[in-house]
C-alpha cells in the first residue's frame, strides 16, 4: 500500500465508482478504498436478509416473501434516461459490456388525485386525458416547437433566444394552463421545484427534448432503462473497468484517514497503519465530515408488494412523479417501482419506493400521499437520511467530495455532479458525444 497514486478514491458509491472508472481510463493511477466489506456505500443493493438486518435489527424476514437471494433492493433507486448523461458515460467507458439493460414500462404523473401517463410528443398530447381539447392543441404546438428546436438552426428558434427568454415566457407564448406546465416542468423536464420558470428556457427545452428522444429510443412506455439485477451491478462494473486500466481496489479497509500537509493539502490516506500517498482525494461526504455541510434530508419508504402500482397499466417497472403544487409542498414526491421482471425480486413480488425532500420529521405522515397510491403493501420500512454537500476549497486542499443523493428516482442530477467533479479534478470537460446505439442491443435483450 505504501505507493504513490495520482488519485485515491474513498467509498464505492455510484458516483465514486464512475469517477474512479473515468480517471483510470484517462490513464491516472487510481487507488480505490472502502471501509465497508461491500460495494456501493449509500447506493448499495441489499438482499432480503440484509434489508431486515438494516431496518428491523434481529428480526428474520417472513418466509412467504420468498428467497432472500432473489431480492436486489437498491438503496438509492434511480432509472436511467435512455439518451441521458449516465448512458453516455457507460458507453464512453465501455462499461455497457458488463451490464444488461431492460426498458422501464411506464412513466406517470400525478394530477388532481389521479395517475396519468406522461405525454411527451405532439401525438401523445392529442391522446392524453390530462388535458381538454383546446389545451391539447396548444400543448401539441409546444411539443412540435421543442421537437423541431435545433440550437444550430436559427430558423427553428421562431425568433426566440432561449438564453434570454425564461421558461415562463416561452410557456406563456403557447398559453398553456398551470396543470400542463406542472407535468411538463416536473415529469418531462424533471425539475424538482418551480424555480426553473424564471431561468433561461434553453435548459428546460433541452431536458424535454432528451425525454422525448429517449422515449422514442426503445418504443416502450417510458424513456427510462434499468439494469437487470438492479443498480448494484453498476459500481462493480466500474470497478472492473478501473481494474482493467490498472486501478487498485481495496474493500474492508478500516478508518481510511485522509492525511494533510502543513498547508492543509491532502497528501495521502492511512488505513491499518499504512499510508498510501496521493495528489488528490475523491470521496463521499462520510469520509470528510468536517468539509461538508448539511443541506437537507430525504424521507423515504421502502415497500415490498405483490402487485404493480394501481392505475399504471400493470407496469412491472414505473416512475410516478407527484409535482409539489399537486400536494401543496415545496418539493416533488417520487414513486419508483421495479419487480421480478428486472430480476430484483422473486416472481410475483414488486419493490416500491416513495421518496421526497423531507419537510417534517415524520416520514409516515409526509409520505402518505405517495403510499396511498401503492395499494396494499406486504412490508414497509421508513427511513430518513441527511443530505450533505461540500463546503471546502478543493483547489486549496485537493479534496473532491460528492454531494449526497437526492430523492429523485432518475439519474440526471447524480450525473451532473459526477461530470462537474470530473472537470474540477482533471481540468478537462468530459466529452460525452458517443454513439448511443452502443447501448441498445443490451437494452432490448
């Protein structure tokens, strides 16, 4: 262990594993350590026995739930946008060869007490029961504008500079109603609150575009894909990648204490009396708790069920977004459902999550609007965790710390953090222009 590395990565959470893979592919000498004896950190995947041990201490799971080994319950469950940033990272690093994907059945939005399929194109807008006849026509015009919008073709801009015009101004041009704005902003553009409305419309339009293009990709009911056996496969796939490029992995390393020189710059990591030297340290917030600040909490419920979420067309895998305004809250609520169809549970069993940014200390009460949509559940576990983000000066101390996972049930915010960290660590912009068809064969298996 007494060697020198370019980068030492602490924690095998998804963000850390992606960065470790990207940096190894770039030719940096990487040592990757974790104090746990398993991969994944906060984003690990648990079988049934582990789930019980974590949330019910000594209890044993009931036998009628089936074999523990057939459960792969992701602690941070997130779907991947088929044309989104994470899939681009997977292709860029060739990690796709280690994983098999399957399309997600459904993408839904909650509106006035009911669940609706999210319409994402001009054709779907005309069919959607979410809107009345005249609103459908207005929405159709908006979707056609988004589909035709091309940053490099001024003709498609219809005289609007989306770097100047706000999302609110763009939407008002089409005269869309509040409920329509709600589902487009939250279920298509995947904004977590309404602050986007007063920001330049370019990001908003690009997000809706990615959703629609992802939806068209696999001709399924949603724009999302998910690995067979769940996300637990992802950190291990990046670990394999890192090893192929000469990276070194060490699990079950107690303490992992970051060492600093007299100027406060990271110079290495000590574990079990040995110190590995390095120029930079990359880690999750738990390894450098004095360099992060608490920015919020996530409330979540983990449910085991014997049926799909009602009103989702019997989708074996689905996301339902409950926009903040529909619930009278400050932030959105998310439902995530996956099942034996993705090999994350025994036949006939479904795993559902209800997550949101905590606004109270009572997850049972706060998550009720989402839990009520699930129908009968076999088992339910409530949990809260703190969200941290770094408050250090990475140029001064050489420490690059990821932010905690937010309550969203898709990967877009997670990858944004990874791409930003990559640029800070390397001084380069990550090139994600890849041939997206490279991931499709596996996705259709």
